[in-house]
């Protein structure tokens, strides 16, 4: 009877042991599944992060290229404007010089014209005086 009780106790302990082992195996399997899932999620997250980082690096490279292109274009515009300003200054100086030369020529021509007409006026006055003098002399002759 003691043996039967011992056998029963042993059998109950073996059942508990099997049940405990089965529980541990289920927990282990669940834990392995959770770890595997977490590892997979971690790998997916890392890949997604690498992809996002790569996309951001590409976008940054494109923006830098675009900025470099814009800066080169602006530099060309600035150089062109500097050239245009230099040409405009040169043309203005040439225009001023030409205008000044024309004004000097016109002044010289005006001075020459004034001298000529002054002489003409003087000649006409002289002729008028001569004519008056002759007319006066002729009048005196007629009246005497």
C-alpha cells in the first residue's frame, strides 16, 4: 500500500514534471517567437532608417547641386552685369567726350561767326557812313 502510494505520488510528480516541462516549452516557444519577431522588427526598422537616411542624403546632394547651379548662374549674371556697367561707363565717357568736343567745335564756330558778322556789321556801318557822307556832300552841292 505504501508502494502504491509512492507509485501514485511518483506518477503525480512525473505528470507535474511533464506539465511543467510542457509549460516551459510553450513559454520558451512564445519567448523565441517574441524575440524572433522583435529581431525582425528591429531589422525592418534599421532597414527603413537606412533607406530614409539614404533618401535624405540623396535629397541633400540634389539640393547642393541645385544650389551650386544657382550660385554659378548668379555669378555669371553678376559678371555679365559688371561687364555691362563697364561698357555703359565707357560709352558714357565716350559720349561725354564726344559731346564736349562737339560743344568746343560749336563754340569755336560761333566765335568765328560772331567775328565774321561783327566785321560785316562794321563794314556795313562804314559803307553807311560813307554813303551818308557822300549823300550829305551831294546835298550840299545841290543846295548851293
